[in-house]
């Protein structure tokens, strides 16, 4: 159970983790662990006392303390302890809030998907002017209309992003990653690589 005004979340400390925390605490009957979660979902664990604004979650007799930034990143998290690690044991964290990775896809892999008739959205993160010069057949320009359409889609919809060289498309993929999409791909080398490796009829610029 969590307590803090306006904040409700679920967090599980396994029996093994609770035992390890109590063993390390000066007062095993009042063991409290601060869990900090950074923007890239990096974790920091330390024994601590509750501070104003903390969300406190109790599980298996252990209180986990979270600041206002870390708390929403911890909903549904499970903290476990693995005694078999080489350094004598360590905590493990299973967090469903970790964003799905953006995977790199080569031009050859993209062509294979297209040839197989796989269902996915091929999204062009360039400008209208660039599409006039060259475009990959089947791609759609990422304008407001497509953006709004995609936001209504199931978050498991596969999205493949491409731009000129792969930088803008990666940034676009990151945007949709933050929106909860979980099957994200970025065309390695962009349309430049597509022209060089797959379809020389697509003009280079």
C-alpha cells in the first residue's frame, strides 16, 4: 500500500529482497529503502528515512521511499534479490514502465518486410520538399494528420521511421516511444542507404 496525497501505486518487494533489506538495516523492524529512478530508468538504492513529499510503499514489511519524480516510474515494479550473483548477491528490478527499445533496421531488412507484405507503418520524418525529390514507395509523411491517426492506434502497431540519414527519424521514434508505442524501428542510414543498397532509381540528394 502507498501513502502520499494524490499518489497511488503498486510496488512489490519479494520475500528475498525484504530479507536482504532487513539484514542491512540498523533497525530491521523499521527498514526503509529509498528507490530513485532516473529519466533513462537508471536505479539507485539506499537505506534512508522518509522525507516530505515522498511516496512510501510497504511490501513484505519493508517500506520503499520514492520521490515525486521516481514514483510514477515505479508503478507495477517488482524488487527482488538474487543471492547467486558473483559479488555475493544483488537486487534485480522488473519494471513494466521501461520504454521499449528503438531497434535499428537495415535497408535489406526493410525490403524483406515490404516484399513479404508485412503489416506496419513506414513513416517518413522528412519535409514535404524532400519527398518531392525522393521517397520510398509505401511510406507516409509524418504530418499532423498522420500523427493524430497514429495516436489512436494500438501501441503494439509496428512503426518504421526513415529520414535522409537516420537522425530525424530516430528523434521521431523517440517521440512515439514516449507515447507508449512498443514496436519501433529506425531505418539505418535513411533513404540515402536505401538508394545506395536497394533502389538506385530513388534519387540521392
